[in-house]
């Protein structure tokens, strides 16, 4: 099964990336598609945006997940459950539904954003049409949608930490900050590793939010590798370049995951 659904598509993608592959036929071009990926300004911008999403969101998921998880794991069951459920609702909800809700709220003509701008007496700003805001809005939306999963994982891990460790710290007069530093963070390293790897792969594959919210704009400020791959392959019919970009995405994901594995292992020593 792995050979059918994983190995074959990867090999087929690498093969297609060596051709000028369109609906009308294909011709061998060697590494020309890869030259386009690493020289064309639009491709370079998409690569830059994708990597920035990863570099900003992954540490944010880890730090926030540890902070919230460490703050509620030893509290009352009702309080802890309420926090976890509240944060996890966006995770189980459809990504399409969540994006449409955010689009409605941020709409400059009839959304809640316009109402709040008018409430404070300022001219409404088209948040989704301004390149200065769009990138950070997508960061915020992706964060709110996925942070619940990270918190639930950290809380589940921290609950399993032996109570003797925490009691010993409290007997010695340890503070909450010391509990985070010497117990919670080190003991949660396996979860940190899992969160970093899964979220890196998920962020590089982000498509629905960008498609429904900005269509990669304005001025390509929110275009990512996954969105550009879709545009090249299914809108422009340029399957060769799309395949080359897919291979580059695969390599970037592999490199980032290996780096994260080594980083987490070095911290566990």
C-alpha cells in the first residue's frame, strides 16, 4: 500500500518535473523546470512566504502550547476540560467553514471589522486587500485554528508526568517558572518533537485558507508553494513546473523535519 500511495506518486512527480508537461503533450527539458523555480521571482516569493509561515508559526505553536498546557494541566478537571474543548473546537470544525467565518468578519464592506473601525471613529481598512496586513492575518488565523491541537497534546503529556517530581519541586520551594524549566519542558520533549514535525508539514501544505481568503494576493503577498503549485498545475496546466515545485516542497519538508529532529534530540541529552 505504501508503494502505491507514497512511493509511486513521489517517483512519478520527480519524473514529470523533468518534462514540459501540458495538456497538449510533453517534451523532455531536464532541469529547466527547477531553474524556473529558483530564478523566477514569483516562485522565490512563494518559497519565502512558505518558509516564513513555518519559521513563525511552529515556534509559536510550541511556546504557546507549553504555556497554556502547563498552566491548566494540574488545575480542576472542569476548568482544564473547558480550556481544552474551547481551543479544540476550531480543530474539529471544517477548515472551509472556519475560513468563511473569518472572511465574513474581516470583510471591509459588511463584516465585523468595518463595524469596529466605525465604532472607534476611523476609516475602515480593507485588511484582506492590503499587503501590509494580509500575511499577518493569515498567520493569526492559522494559529487560532491549530493551537487547540497542540494544547491538547501537551496537556495529555503533562498529566502523565509522575506526581513525585512535581511534589519534590514544591517541597523544595520551587516556583512555577522552575517547574516549567526543569520538569514540564524537558518531560514534554517527545510532544514538542511531534508538534514541530506535524505542524511543519501541515503549514507547508496550507491551501484552503489562502484560496478562500486572499487567492494568494494582494500582489502575491500571501502566495505559498502549495497555492502556486495548484495554480500552475490546475489553472495554467503547467504540470511540469508544478511537479518541480512539489519536489522542492518535499525536499524542504524533509530538511526542516531532519533539522527539528536533531534540535529536539540535542535538547533531550
